[in-house]
């Protein structure tokens, strides 16, 4: 069973898929004046750049994120929606809190190393 999506920021229930596509523009250089100009964009909508696909809130553009994982494909989306919005929020908060503690401990360790040197 999949749970209905609700954005943790704006409470919207709509998701959109964002794709970064291959777009190229010819570069025209006037070597005598140093002027650089770009030609019209040539967009290949069938060529997605790397793994640059993700799901975002349609209203506020907040990426769907679950603990340390970004939601990149339909499998990730199904996994994300298999949890309630409350569960996702709680686990994301726990993850971010643990990350902050780990970062603080690392900084403290590095600070101690500088004192010892």
C-alpha cells in the first residue's frame, strides 16, 4: 500500500518529476574583440544528464528525501510512499540530528588534534 504524499514544508499533495536534460549552445567567439556569444539552445529531451532525475513537490520544489536517500526513480518513489508522512518526517529528523552530532564530534576531534600539534 502506498501512502498519500504530503510535502513537509507547504503541505501540498502534488509531486512532479524534475529531469536535467542535455542542452547545448554553440559558442561564438570574436577573438579580436574578446566578445563571446551563445547560439540558440539545442535541447535533447531524450538524453537525461547522468542520474539527474528526482521527484519534487510541485508547489514549492522541495525534493523528496528519506533519511540519506534522494528519491530519483520510480522504485525510490514507491519506497518513499510506503511510509507515512509522519514516519518520514520523524526518521528524517532523527537522521539529520545524528548527522549534526557526528559533524560536531568530528569538529571537536579535529580541534583536539590541532591543540596536540
